[in-house]
């Protein structure tokens, strides 16, 4: 023993008391921080709430690069969404993580090499004869450990192939996220176009109602109309104003949905290309069979399920390998240098190389059926994944069929809406002119005005519905991401 020291009793008591106080205060802090809500009928406000709130405020929104004076087309909005929507970033990071997992699995093909340097000094008393002699020994070592699996009957290959397929599945999920984001932007964009078109229709309807009201009041002043006619006209104007305000509120919500799809805050003002500048197709240039064929070939969610089957089959190979032995090689050379010093004697030193090499064969002879059940479970997962593919194919085919039917319906409705608007516009003009000549009553004019307002609204909806269903067909067939396949990642 080198030496021993003692504390005075008063000093020892002070140290003990300080340690107890520190322990109690720390324990009390933990107890308060981890306490559950005192009752189910009141909101919980704990000590850590303020810290979490402060941490929440520290999260800043990423910078959104856009020109507030620019009018954006749909393609430009899609580019903004793919660059700024956080869902694409999340899917990308997941894909990167899975690729890293594949790299971890492939590392099993190579040996592991670990090195360590150790140094220590041991000092003590050695009893020789009838005396104790002080002795000090300094030890310096450098050790290397090499491990390598020579063969394992395909276990590593199974894990590597499974990780590779899972990485492919993550990449397909990343592509599918882009497909979803593009579709959301398209839907939000057409919702904005519809809302803007409805606003124009509502303002035109208000203008027509005001014209009818003015005509009724002029005829009342000339003694050619009655007060109920004027009140009816004023009621129609108020109704048109009410409908305009409802449309303006819907337009604000549509702009917020578009901003959300782009990955920014709802109050972001983004000007989009109006509906009147877009070309509305009048027919479908594709057949439902070709759309189905494309969907069953290129839909990323279906490709992801195929990759899941490959991963499951690789896990079956890994489970099969557990029935066979594994052979491992280990080498652990160690370079050692010792220095010794005894009382009344000079320093002594020795050095050398120690270690060994070993081959290790492992073979599990009996495990209570664990390998059998692992293999059965892996095979069941393969069968489940294959059945999921068949179910997905049927669902995708049905989705394409429904989208194609919706598009054809929208095209036919577009033709009917065009004819309805033309007829309603002519009917309103004729009714108002006849009313001014005293050949029609006000009820006929207001009825024609309401019909025209409905026809305008229907025409706007029919035009945007064609574009919406066309985007839905591209989404169901997986066409929306094909032209963007080579875009840089966000």
C-alpha cells in the first residue's frame, strides 16, 4: 500500500450531508419532470413544457425561393414542390438510410480488424526471504484482432440481397412520394383555377343581377313595374353578392391548399396561370388498355412490392443457411514490452510477440425448432408479399379503369356545359330585352339570370374537371413521374 489518509469527523459529516442534499435535489427534479398529469379533466402543464415550446420556436421554415410578381405555370409549381415539399426530403433520407444499411450488409464480405494499445504500471510489495521489497512493473502492449467468416452457406449473401432489395424498395417509395406530391400540386392548382373561374362567374352573375335590378327600378319609376318586382330584383342581387363572398372564401382556401402542397405557409401569395390560358383537350388520345399496361409496368408502389418479394426471398435463403455450419478464422497477434524495477535492483526489460490463430467451426445441432420456424415464417412472408402483388395489380387496374371513365365523363360533360352556357346566355339576353319592352315579367328574367349563373359555374367546373381527371389518369398510370425521373434530388 502506498499510503492512507483520514478525514476529520466534522469534515466527513459535511461531505456526507452535501452528497445527500445533492442526491435528494436531483431525485426531486427527476420526479417532478416525470410526473404524470394529476387528473384526466385538466390539461397538463409540466416544467419541461416551456423548454419544448422554446425548442419548437427554434425550428425555422426553410427558405422558399419564388418570385411574388411572377405567374407560375403548373410545371413550374411542380418543380417548386419537388424542391421544397418536406415529404420528398423525408422519403429521400429514408432511401439514403436504406442504402447505408445495404452497405453495412456488404461489409460482412470483408474481415474485421481491430487494434488496441494498452499501457499500465503496477506497483506493490513483494515478500522475499524475511523482507518486503517494493516492486514496479510497467507494461506496454499493442494488440491486433482479425476476424473473418470463411463460409456460411449463403447467410451473408441472403442478408446482402435482402438489404439490396430493401434499398430498391426505398428508392421506389421515394419515386412514389414524388408521384403523390405532383398529384397533390395538380389537384390544388386545378382547385385554384376552379375557384378563380367561379369568382369570375359570380362577378358576372352579380353584374347581371344588378342590371336586372336597375331595369326594374327604372320601370317602377316609369309606372311600368310594381314594387314586388323591384324587391324581387333586389333580393336576386343580394343573393348574387352572397354567393360571390362564398366563392371568395373558397378561393382563399384553395390558395392555402396550393401553398401547403408546395411546402410553404398558407399565406404565401403565389400567382398561377389562369384557366383561360390553358388548352382544354376535347378527346382522349389514349386507350384504357395501354394506360393499364403502363400502370402495371411503371407504378412505383407496385415496383416497391416486387422489391419486397425479392427481399423476402433473400431472407428465406438466410434462414436456410442456419441449418449448416459456419467457419470463422481469428488471428490476434500482440506485441508486448515489460519494464520492471525492484528495490535495490536496476531496471529490467523484456519484449516479445505473443498471440495466436484459430479456426472456429460452429454448427447448431439442436435448437428446439427455432430454425424450422424461422424458415417457415420467412416463406410465409414471401407468399404474403406475392399475394399483395396480385391484390395491388387488381387495385391498380381498377383505379386506371375508374380514372379513364371519369375522364370520358368529364369530356362529355364539358360538351354539355358549353352548350348549356351558350343557350343560357342567349335566353338571358332575350328575357331581359323582352322585359324592357314589357313583353316578359320579372320572374322570367330572374329565372333566366339564375340559369345563366348556374351555367357559368357549371362551365368552369366542367373545364377544370377535364384537367383534374386527366391528371388523375396520369397519376393512376404512373405517367406523372416519368418525365421527372432524371431530376436532381431535393
